[in-house]
């Protein structure tokens, strides 16, 4: 039997993800964000996460990438980090006014991107696809070990 790349589910999932990610990247770039910085803004601003480890888990990236993103975002005045406990080891992240403004500016971009993908299917198919994708995700680690 011959493996056919374009017939595989994984290829199709990857292709759709790349299309959506690329379109989002282009939109976010106009307001000075990347997908990672956008996801950090969402994690902190919309989800109320303040611990770097929680942010990393929410986004699905490792702690090193999260630390790098947080450092750059702090330099760009999108977030502020402060000691979160008495001994100063735990760091808490919060959005700055500029971070809040970028979150607000990025929301219509992300919503439009999601709408452009979903409108091809219709509401019922979107719900069905989300259900099926949730089944594929269930029980899988967020960051599989290589």
C-alpha cells in the first residue's frame, strides 16, 4: 500500500492550521504583534492568568519560549512583571495600558480570521468539527515529548 500525503487527516489538519495561522500572523503584524504575543495577551487579559507557567500551558509552548516572549513584551511595554510572593521568586504578569490597547486592537483581527474559516462550513458543521477535534485532542499531552 502506498501512503498518500494529501489523503491523510494529519496533512489536512496541518494545512488548515497553517492557512489560518498565516492569515492571523499577517493581521497581527499590522499592530506589532505575533501569534505568541497575541496568545499571551489573551491569557493574561481575557483568561486572568498571571503565572508564567500557567501562561505557557494555556498557549501550549514551553517555559523557555514563554520567558523569551514575556521579556520582549515587557521591553515593548505590553506587560509588567512583579514579584508575586513574599520571597520574590514567583512572578506575576499583568497587562499594561498599551497591552490592553493591543488586545482590544487584535480582537477584531482574530474574530475576522475565525469567521473567515467558519463561514465556509456553517454553524452546525463548525460545532461538529469542534466536537471531533476535541475527541482527537482528549487525553493527549499539550506538549508531546519528542
